[in-house]
C-alpha cells in the first residue's frame, strides 16, 4: 500500500474541487474536506484519511477539470464551507449564514438550503436581486435568468414533498445532478439529486452567461431523498 503525505492528500482533494490549501497541515479544513469526500463516495465519514479512503481518493479522476479562473466566485465560496454541519459546527455555520447581514435563524431547527444559496450569492454577486423570501427554496425559480442547460455554478431548484430544495450545479450523471448545497444530510456537501425533481435552472443576471456546459461526474453516492 502506497503512503501519501498530507500535501499529496490535499492536492488530490483540490484536484477534485475541494477548496482547501496544500499547506501540509491536516487541520479542520482538510478534515472537513476528507469527511465530505468520504460521504460522497460511500465511505465511513470520520475525517480520517485511512487505507480505504486513500485507495478511493487516489484512484479518483476529475471527470471535467475546470481551471480555478473559470469557477464562479460563489462556487469558490460555497466549496470553502464544505463539511460545515448544523450539529457539529453550529456556531461556525450560523456565523457564515449571517455574514451577509441577514439570516433565517438556527440551522439546527430550520430548513436552511435557501439561506446558504442566498449568502453565497449576496456576498459574491451583490448586484443581483435576491428573491423575496430567499429562505423558501422554490422562490429561487425566479432568480436571475433561466438557462437552457446547466453549467458550473448554476442555481438548481428542486421540488420535494412539502417544499423544495436549492443548490449549485457541480456536475451530473444520467439520472441526477451533483448538487453543492446546504442542509444536505444536515451539512454543506455535494449530493446527487434526481433530475426529474428539478423545476428551474437559473443564472445571475449581472454575470455573463457561462461558456462552459454540462459536466459529467463520476462521483459515487446514492440519490438524496429528502433535504429537509
């Protein structure tokens, strides 16, 4: 079994889209990225880069590499918060959700996917008009302008029993979109959400239309069934 340094592990995670630094310090940010990677690939999500995790990590290939300059700024911000949990990092999560000057409230007791998207957009696309009551996910159907097909960072709006869900497009497979969002298993992470649940694909009006198109992802994981 090959051995890998912390920097090698960090660089492998960065290549797969995790917004961390390759500084050789296996600190909280790296641990959160490892935990998110483990969850996305059906591994024990303990934040420990053990034998099984390393085997999957170093066999994984980014299916559609994207240059950092091509990653929308709101996605860069969203990726930097991957792993924050309403239960285990409540204080840090609440601080982020109110960093734009407004917030829904305690994410441990309220559905906060809309709050997460609103915070990322408000901080990085301040000239766009935020939907009225952005905390209700289905209200994002009117945000910005419609796209005919998704591109990295597009706002995807989904229906679900009793409400909706909203997050950012990171890729897709035949039956599902790979969504970076909040309140996905009670944390900020990437999850597979069925395409037949999608009701809108939106893009900020103040940002030029994307030149990139669909991204095919080989990430593992089961379909998300409920993001409440």
